[in-house]
């Protein structure tokens, strides 16, 4: 039985995670490209690009994950030297305009893997002051540390992976 997935913008977050869990979180983030490839690999194009109820296709969800990597990287940079976290485009215009259904899924997956590697390389350079620094998340209006940001990214990954899994069966 397929359970409905809670809409992303209705999610609330608590961030009780100690910084000692950072290696576990990094492992989770490192695994997202493989999980995405696994669920989308060898699927026929019509299955990947179908848009039930005029919502995003599985391929568009994958493209959205790619689009958000630049935001995640910018926010990680914010912890090093900014006064606030970079705002997201809550309309998801970039994803809607990108025409991901006209692209090859292998290109999207390859670009996502490369972008995630960049994020992880950057995260590996975190020092204690940047790991423990707190900034306010613009939409949640909640304090967030670096580990909280990375947890948020992992949750966002899982949200879209669940959507994709439902779409491709």
C-alpha cells in the first residue's frame, strides 16, 4: 500500500543532533547519488517523464535535487562567513524552467553526483567554529547549525527519493 508523502513545506524540524553524528550524516549524504541511480536506472523514458496529476515527473524530481545542490553549497559557505543563510526560491522556478524531461536521465544523474561530491568536499573542510555556528533558516525561522543544515539536506533528498519511488513503482 502506498502511503501519501507529507508535503515538504508542511514539515517541521527539530535539530537535536550532536556534532559527533556528522560522520554518519556525511555517509548518508554520500549515498544519495547511488540511491537515486538505483531507483532510476534502466527505467523506460515514458515512465521517468510521466507527470501524473500535472505534478513533477520522476526525472524532474531528480533534476530538482540537482538544482538544490547550489543552494546547499551556498548555505554551507554561509556558515563560514555570512550573517544569515541564503534564501531558497520557494517557487522552484529553476526546476520548472529547466525542461528536465527533455534531457537524458544519465546526464542528470551524472551532474547530480558531481555536484554532491563538491558539497561533500566542502563539508569535509568544516572546522569546529563553523560546525557549531548558528544561523537562522529563512523559511523555518529557526536556528540551524551546520550539522542541522546537512540533516535538512538529507531529509530533502529522502523526501524526493520517496516521491520518485512512488512514481516509478
